């Protein structure tokens, strides 16, 4: 029975926006509205930062357009103290966990208030206080690290958990299998999420999936409980996250979850998908848009209206625009100011060795 | 002759090699239908079919490992790693297997394969899209390491690498893909169409591995450089008014030791420049070779100008990049000590 869940699709919202079936979660009206606002905020933030990149205010950006529900709902289903090991496309975790947007923008601009002092490319955040592990450029390495973190928590008898995140394309990396195996062997409190947005730059999901019917089935191969979930269904994501988190906290071990979604935008601002996929491909995606679907649900429940929605969109846009103005006061990538170049030499080692002190002096910074 | 960018020249090399030898196969992440994120393999799948140019899953140990198996069988794989920064998962296959295949099997099996990878910074790639790992290859007995600095060499060296019987690491300075770059990041970009070495034959030719090229003859100081640093060296020598002999190494292994020795014995001074970190970088090897073989000709200590021993930063890219100002200062320093 459990096994089937890796091959079927867990959904809650039906075509009319009703919450139906065994996975319909208990969630308050306020929490639903908050979820919608989280997603709108991510979308507005992404729009503004993509634009800022085009305007030459930074070097690079990656949006989560079309897949906002996954990170937003997942974050709200977990607790403070849990640690996410995300990819570059889970800004929704940060926004839903209350990380101030200005702080994120400071990182995007590599400005004087960038918490990472301009060291990292845009979107490679690190936000320990918001349960967000430092992003690595090399795909998949975070996945096994999430398992290690969970093992450590279990050693200390804590009830916190960790969440590994990975794109379906990156499940091809060997570190993905390391994570599955260690999770299977040690059964620590970890949730292993696979965000299947259909594309890995120009490659279709089938290239990483091979002859297996689903990505969730990878979990089955390792003897892990595995779910396959409609990732554009805020309620289904929320329900699956709650279920997996409760199991982990009860000492029942890891869960693997595949979320189905669609990468509506380009891979990054360096990418032009028109060279490898049809222009209207995203419109053919059968699972719809996560924002539209949650909005429809709220309206169907009489706890939201088109007017309130339009108002929320406008308010959020103003909020993000304000944040952007504030962030730009701290500088942008090409116009500066930035932190002192001397910071380049810091944090390489806990204590700066002699050779680096000499190099810093030579650099004259 | 045709005008080519470095991207077009690299593509042309694979095209020529695939046309001449059915055993040449090309694969890697996004290289098939799309033609690679830097477009170096564009059109090859269409021309040679999906069996000879194809996409792989995102797994670098898989890419290199499959290449080792195919090469042992008798194919000539020329694979792409999307960024040099992402070669590490494939490093085990390269070091433990590809590099030692002939040695450990008593010549029964070989690894004639090429691993292409964009390398270096200057594109705001930050920590994970700017690395220069050439020393990690040059340090491994059994691997060859090639770094071209222009379209003409890129094509000739790549064909020679594909034909070579040893595993060749082919590092492509991504900042040079579309034009030479001398480190003056605030000036307009010069395209390859305006550079003599953007003139590339459309047909077959090779540039042999192990031969350096003298980019500028000079009497006062020898500059040992490769990749992007060739242009930085040219600009620095010009701006500092120093009569430098600029040697573009082109291949780090095999190394053209004779060209180096001859030049340093003539000039008596040596400045080494690379973008990679300094400690145990390739410049350390070069400095040692110069010290061992040219000591009595030296009029001043050998000087290295390199990336600092830190990860490659994003915002402070131009403080990190060894640009013409730093290289010029090094030139003045070796001249003062005369
Ligand atoms: C080890 C490694 N290899 C290759 C890359 C280059 N790369 C960056 S993102 C990407 C595609 C990843 O696709 P997927 O995992 O499906 O995530 P998505 O971008 O769709 O969210 C590739 C190949 C990398 N960053 N790291």
C-alpha cells in the first residue's frame, strides 16, 4: 500500500478548488491566506530581482516561477530550528520563514550589507537563523549533508529534523545516492525532497530518471517511505510535509518526497530556453499555477475575493519595491559600494595564516 | 581561412575530428540537442547523430567513467564538464583510473580521452564558476593538461588532444571565448574578429602538445603565462614599458622546458602569472624549474603574480584577478633588482 504512493500522485485541491481526499490537511484560514501571501511575495521578489539583473544592477539571478508552493508550504509545515539544505531555487523557504526581503536583496547586490560580504554569486544565500544552509554551486553535495545533520541531531537526542532539497536533474549525481543510502541505513530524522520541475537547464526530467517510472521510486529502491506529490497544490505539499515531519519527530525515520511542478521561467538569467523548448510549453502543464490554485480555493471557501487578491498583489509589490529601494541604498554590484576587499582574505581559515596576511598586505587592502 | 571565436574554433575542432574518425564521440551535460551552455557543441548532434553526440545525466563521475570505459574499448571520447568547478566528482575516475590505465595494465588498456572544461574567472562567477584547477591535473602522473589562449591554438590543440594516446585535460579560459581579455574590465570588449589569431583554417590541422609559443620577443624579462594571462602580460609589459619576452605555454604537461630555459637564460629575469591560487599552483613548478636550470643566469629573484589564496570572490572579482596593474608592478620589481 505504502509503496503505491511513490507511483501515484497525492493531490488535495480539485479542479473546482475544493480540498478533497484523505490528504486534505487541517489548516487555519489565516494560515491559508498567509501561504498565498508568501507565494505572491516570492513572485514579486523574483520579478524585481530578474529586472534588476537586466538593468545591470547585479550579475545573475534565478527565479522559482511556477514552483513557489513547494518551498512556501514546506517551510510553514516545519518548525524553527529545523534545518533546510536547499538548492538555489528555494527562496520560498526564506520568505515564508520570515527572512527580511531587504536582507536577501543585499546578498543579490553584493552590497555593504550583504551578510556574505560579496563573496557569493547572487542567490547563493546562507541564513542559519532562518534554517537555511549555505548554498553550494556544485549540485547535490547538500543532500548527503542534510542526512549527516539529521544523524547528528539524533545522536544528541534532539527532536529537530533536517530537509534535503534537490532538483530532479541533480538526482543523477552520486551524492544523491549517498544520501539515500545513509538515510536508509541509519534512519535519521531527515526528509529528502526532490523537486521535479521537468527541466534541468535543457534536459528533460527523463534523462535523470532513466527507466524508472518516477523519482519517488528511488526511495522505494532504498526501502524508504516515498511520496509523489502535486507540487503546485499548496495543500498537498503542506500535508505531505506535515506527515513526513511527524514521522521523523516520532523517531520513525526518513521520508523521500517527489514534488511535481514546472520550471516556468528560464533556468537562470544566463539561460534562454527558446533554444531548447517550445515557447508555450509551460501553458500545457496540466497541474496549473500554484498561486491561481490556492487563490481559487480561498475564493471557493469564501475567505478571499478577487478584490482582496488584487489589493494583496498591489500591497506586496509596494512592499518589495520599498525593500528594493532600501537595499539599493546599500549599493549594487556594479556601482558599489561593497564591503572592503580586505574581507576577501577573512574566513578562509579561522585564524589567518602568515602567507595570507602577507598576501593581504601585498593586495594593499 | 575563416574568422572564428574560440567557441567556434573548438566546435570546428570536434567537427573535423568526428568527420575524420568515427570513433570520436562527444557527450556531457546539455551538449546534445542544445549544444552546450557555452554552445561549443552546437550542431554536432544534428550532423553526426545521437550516438555520437549526446546529453548525459548530471553526473560527472559518470561522464568521465563512461569515457574511460569507452576509451579502453577503442573509442575516442571528447567529453565536456560544464564548468571546471564541477569536475571534482569526476576527479577520482581521472586520477585513479584514466591516468594510470596503461601503467597498471601493462599496456593492455589505454585511456585516450579528452575532458574539456571552461576554466577561470572574470565573468562574476564567484566561488563556484571561476576556478582554475590546472595544477590539480598537472600534479597527476599520466594526465596531460592543455590551456589554449586563442581560437587558432584552441582548434589545433583540441584536434591534437583528441588524437593523443593519453588522457588530456583541455581547459578553456571562458573569459576568452568571445575575445581576448587583458584585464582592463572597464574597457570595451575586443572581439576575436579583430585579432590575428581569430583567423582559423576550416580544415584539419594540429598544434602539437608540448610546444610553447612566443607571443612577444623581448630581452629584459621572460614572462611565463597561459590562457587569459597571455593578454594581461601583453598589456602589462606595454604599460610598464618593459621589453618582455612573453611565452604562452599552451600545454602545462608536457611542458616546453627548453623554450623556458632558453628564454630565461637570455633575459635573466622571470615573472610568472596565473589566475589560480598561488600555493602549490603551477607557478611554483615553473619557478622551481627556472631555479634549477637557470639559476646562474638570474639577475633577480623569480616573481609570481597569481590569484590570492582564497576562494574566488564575486563582488571583489577585480581585486582578486591578477590584472595588468599587479603584473606591471611585478615587472618593475624584477627590473629594479638589476
Ligand atoms: C556538480 C555540478 N555539475 C553541473 C552543474 C551545472 N548546473 C547547474 S544547475 C544545473 C541543472 C540542474 O537541474 P535540476 O537539478 O533539475 O534543478 P533546477 O535547475 O531545474 O531547479 C546544472 C547542470 C553544477 N552546478 N554542479
